[in-house]
C-alpha cells in the first residue's frame, strides 16, 4: 500500500490539543493493524527547542537519536509505544538552514531562492521522508500554530501542493473550537466557519473537521458546519473535553474518526481496532485502590508542561500499581532547612526534578537531605541526581562547599563537573550529551532489582556528570554507583543501599515510559512510596 499522508491543522485558537488528536488517531489506526508514525512541523525559527526556556515551550523531549524536540513527540511515543527520531520534528529554522546550505553549495544552479518553491519543496521533502524511508502505511503530520498565522503559510502551501500531487492518498483534518456562550446558552460555529475560510483561501479544503467543545454538538449544528464548510456530515466530529487524555482515542473511535479517515483514504476497513490493553490501562487509571502522595520538587512548578513526561510517567506507574499518584508540585526556591519538614512532611515519596541553572538548587538539596535522613523513598532525575550527589558530599562526606561546576566553578569540591567532551564547546544549541546511551547495571543493586536486567538504554540531556575522582570516597561512605556507561565509565545511576529506596539517574527515564510499557523506575518508586 502506498503511504497515506494525513495533515492535522488547527484553527480559532492554539492549545486545542492537535497533538492529542493526532496521537489518538494514530493509536486507533495502529490498533487496526497499520504502521503509523506522527510528525510535528513547528513554524518557529529556532533549529529546535534546545535553547528555549521551559516557560516558552514546556518540556524539551529528547529522542533516541538525540534530537531535542517538541513535547508533542512525547505524546506520540506514549500513545504508540514506538520511538520517534529527528525526522519526526522539523522546524522552520531547520528548513531554512538546509535550504541556505544548499544555496551555498550551489545546488540551485544560479536560480533565485524563494519561499515558493524552494522552502515549500524542502517542507514537502521532510514530510515525505518518513513515508519514503521507513515505509509507514500512514504518516500523520501535525502543523504547529494556527491557520492564518504568517509563519504557518509555507506549511499550508506545502499541504496544498501535496494534496494536489498525491490526491486521495492525502487527507486534511482541521481542528477548531466551538465556544459556548453561557448568556444565550448557545454553541457558536462562526469561528469554525472563518477558520475554514482562511484555510480555503490558501487552497486547502479540509476533509474532516474535529470540533473541540465543552458541550455536545446537536445534529443540526453538525449539519450546518458541514454545509458551510463543504465537509460531509459524518466527517464533522465532536471532541468533548475528556477526564484524561488517554480517553481521547476511545472518544474519537466512538465518534467514528478512524472509520471516516480509513474510508476517505481508501484503506479497506475490515476489523475494529484492538484496544483491549488500552482499556485495561484506563480501567486501572479510573479505579485506583488508593492514593499516594508524592512530591515533585522543581523550579518550573507554575508551568506543569515543563515536567510533562514526568507527570505522565506517574500516571502510567500509578495505573500499573492500581493507585492514584497525588503529585504535589513543590517550588524548590521556597524549600529551606526550616520549612522542609512542613513542606514535605506528609509525602510518601520525593522526586527531585531535572533542570538547568542555579535557581532553586539549595531547596532541592534540602529536599534530598530530608528524604535521605528520614528514609523517605527518593528518586532523582538528572539535575536531581546531581543534587543528591552534592547533598551527600556536603552532609555525609563533610565537604561544606561541595557543588557542581555549573553553580559554583570556584568550589574546591566539584563533585559534579563538566564532562571532558563538553570542555571545548562554546555553542549552546544541540551541544549537550543527547539521546540514548547504554548503561551497565552493577549486580546486587537496587537498580538491578528494578530493571531485572544488566544492560539498559536510556536517554540523556545534560552537560555535567558525577566526578569520578570522588567515586571511591562516596562508595566507602554509603552512596553506591550502580550504573555506568560501559564505554566512558560515566556514572549513570547512584543509590544508597542502607536507605529504604534512594535512587537517582543521570538519564531521563520519563522519556521512555508509555501507556502500555510504564517505566520500571517509576513503577518501583511508586510501589516503594505505597509500601512505606
Ligand atoms: N543542568 C544539569 C546538566 O546540564 C542537569 C540537566 C538536566 O537536568 N537535564 O548537567
């Protein structure tokens, strides 16, 4: 079967959940036996979100091949249970960079380089790469931003051209919002009509409309939208707010989204999607036997999107343990030696989050100390591991000024230091240790118990690392390195064997937790918190 291309655009407002709709449709098609992948095109000029402040963009998601990407890729992986790569996230910056490189090489043979056709051709090439090289049955391409934005124009033009070139092998799903006016008790379709007009002005006729709404849409309203927007009535799909994002695939199936898409793309629609495992996950999610309170100590707590993958990993791990994780986000800047007991007292587990820069570091170190001294299950991720190491050096080894070079380059005891490979790097974007690396687990450790295997692959995004000059001293005093990179001997996991559950990783396990394969570290941490 030729690869089919589905484009997902958005109108009326941003934040409608194109990523979740794309992931849900992909899940349903996958559950019908098709091979599917999802791609996100981001219309900003950064090459990737690597240098963006989390307040701008939420979490940076890192793929196996070391691409720093939009957090929607995390949803794609969690829903589909399959890895994405750099090819799954392309930005305007990347498109322009490759066109400009080609121009400098002389590839355009003296032609004037223009948005149309050169930029649009490059966009089309990036859309087709996944279909051409990996032979997916279906590639879903989500266009970031909102139709009508200046920066989205070249993308919409590329969609227009591909629809023209590939005909019935393409499909455009447009996601809009139907507001409810409480004063007149009315759902209003005008913004949808306008946004479809704007798409039509660019030459793209949407084939399917997904309407986000807070109330059910009547048959009449759907008929009206269908008529005004040239879309078949059964292709006007409502998407009501769901209690969890993981219900959206089922809602979309009930609304017939996958069936309409299969029909319009001419894919034989023989069997119903097999969602049995997904349903059993939802069942466990919705019927927890009890709750367990866990603290996430970090500095971006006002913007939970900065910790998206961690939050979702707790949902997966909770379901797997049949508990609801009541996650309390604690601002690390507010944590002090005086108030730490008040802030963290009732917690059954403490997670210290990843991050960059010195703000809130001392609070994180206090949180580690509190967990270590009170035998409270502890889990540190990346910066969280570095804080655990600093805390141990200060309060157990007695090096009062111990620190990471990142926060105090003049410290005499830099127990966390810049990696050798990072010392001569001056550029900021895409220069960290990125992507999946192997990690060898020491026998007889908590890490081995958790993973049940000796060689794992986990994803990284950091510049600093445990300083091996101190390893023997740490181990002598009770903090053990239980995972190493087999090639470089970098310490990837530390733990305290005398503690109930104290483990921290230099890598980001949250990037590999999915609905049907919850990450073992999160599952074990939640279990330890429950048993305490
Ligand atoms: N800032 C730390 C480093 O660069 C930790 C990074 C992180 O938590 N992702 O090593």
